[in-house]
């Protein structure tokens, strides 16, 4: 006679309603953290950026940035897995006592979006280099960046974080369509 097995008993699990609450549920359970970019993981940064951006960033750029920008370049980790990054450069501000911080890259792999990872990366930069505050011996005049005018998600993200559109540049992305870019800035 074939053996019979008792029915399994499952504990009740609450099901989040709708996709927005599913993502907040995931975000609550996940460990979102950051890592410095080092010679050991810089290859992961290049792979992420190759997936995230239509522009190829020169690999040497990260090497020649120097010590000052290290706190402004981070990998974003989801349960210790690199899934995003932020990388900024320092430019002279209106005078030699100030900086303008240029956000060169800020991106998160599609499956890991809307979990607060880009917000955590941007907040890290804003905490280290607050607009109006001091960073690397100078006052931070502003943070700014370019986004393609078709990039509705990025514009929404930055506007939620207090950036405003200060300009539109036609032909900024000569290899892309559309070629135009929004300039988004955060001032005091
Ligand atoms: C823009 C980008 C970095 C946002 O990353 P993310 O980790 O999903 O952002 P967050 O989860 O921190 O989002 C914070 C808030 O920004 C806004 N936002 C983010 N993505 C959005 C979208 N697709 N549409 C509308 N609002 C959006 C929302 O208000 C969101 O809060 P909510 O999820 O509670 O509604 C991501 O979409 C991305 O990597 N895009 C490709 C790369 C890129 O274009 N980078 C910008 C140029 S440097």
C-alpha cells in the first residue's frame, strides 16, 4: 500500500497589496548600504555603468579623480550586491573659494529601482558635501547634472530631491536621440 503523507500546514502570510507596497515591503526587509570604490571593485562600477548609461565613461576617469572625490563616489549595495552607483566630480565654482559638484553618474539596475537606493546614494553625497557647507576646503556652491530630456524618471527623482531645471541644452548628447539635455541644479 502506498504511504500517505499528512497535509502540510502553512503559516499565514500577510500579502502586501499593489506593486508600490510590494516594493516598500522589499525595501523594509533589505539591507541597503554603500561601499567605497577601490581597485578591487572598480571593475563592477564599470560593468554597472555600461548597463545603466548610454554613454561610455572613460575608465581612467575614476583613477585620476584623486582623494578629494572619494567620499562622493560610492557603490550602492542591495544585500551586499552592487546594484547601483553615484560618482561625482569637483569643478571650480564662481570663485576659487567654492566648488560646483557635478553628478557624473547616479544609477540603479532596473530590478532594484524604487527601493530608495538612489536616494540613499544622493543623501550620502549631500551629507558629505552639503550645499552651502564646506567640502575639501571650499564652500559648496551647488550640485548639478545633465539628464536626457526623455528621461522622465530621472527628472522626477531629482525634482523630488530639491533640484530644479535651470537650463535645456540642445545637441548636448550628440550620439543619442533625443540629443537635448535638462540641466538640474540644487542651490542653497
Ligand atoms: C533615476 C534613478 C537613479 C532612480 O533610482 P531609484 O533607486 O529607483 O530611486 P529611489 O527609489 O530612491 O526613488 C526615490 C523617488 O524618486 C522618484 N522616482 C524615482 N523613479 C521614478 C520614476 N520612474 N517615475 C517617477 N518618479 C520616480 C519617486 O518620487 C521615488 O519615490 P517613491 O518610490 O517613494 O515614489 C533610476 O531610475 C535609474 O537608475 N535610471 C537610469 C540612470 C539615470 O537615468 N540616472 C540619472 C542621470 S545621472
